[in-house]
C-alpha cells in the first residue's frame, strides 16, 4: 500500500504540468498514472488547475526595502516599598506584616514579593499581607514582572524587624 501511495505521489509530482494524464489499472489491481499513452491506459479528465504568477524578486543590491521593525520600548519603571519603613520594628505576636509598594508609572503586570530572598507571594497589585513571620531581622524586595516574564523593575531591599513577646515570660 505504501509503495502504491509513494509511486502515485512521485508520478503526480512529475506530471503536475502535463496537459494529459492517463490511468492504468494493472492485472493485480494496482493503479498507475502517467503522462504517456500506453496500451490499456484511460485518459483522465483534469479540470483546469490553479496557478498563480509570482511577483518578481527584489534585488537587494538595487532596491532596499524599508525596515519594518517596530520599536516597542517600555517605560522606565520605578518601584519603591512604602511600608514597612527602613529598619522598622513590627510588634506582632502572630507575625502579621503588611507590605505596600508603589510603581511609577503605573503598568500592567504582576508583582512578586521576596522575603529573605525567597518568593513568598504574587499579586496583581504592589500590596501584600504576610502571616507567621518569625521574630528577628528580615529583608523584603518587590519585583514588577511583565506578562512575558521579564523583570521590569525591582525595589531596593528593605530590612525590618519582627518583635514578638517571649513565651517564657510568665505574667504571674
């Protein structure tokens, strides 16, 4: 079967421009197409084939086409952390920390919050609510990400402190 399809494809490729096509059915049932009339061949009625006239090629030495490069420069974004303030101490026994940032100019994309170098949240706005932040010194940074995945702006890292009352302090 593969041989028949291959033969048929090769023959048709050779006779695409032929004005007459003949079909031959052999004794074993195989079919062959050819552009040469032979004994037992039947003329195949081909309708007019589609054709197109291609435009002339432009010689790059004689004519130069204008460049179609569209320069889509993105604005220079500035991303700053509004809260917590630099080296602020947050007193919260549950470890809740609110992080707010500001992007100038406003753009479309997503914001990623990094706590101590690790991605912890993603948001469509530069505001985040952290839970269970342990006591001690921490560093945060916000990154503004384009929909293609490119980082368009990063804030400066911000250090803050979480203060929690010790569980060993006994009020009695």
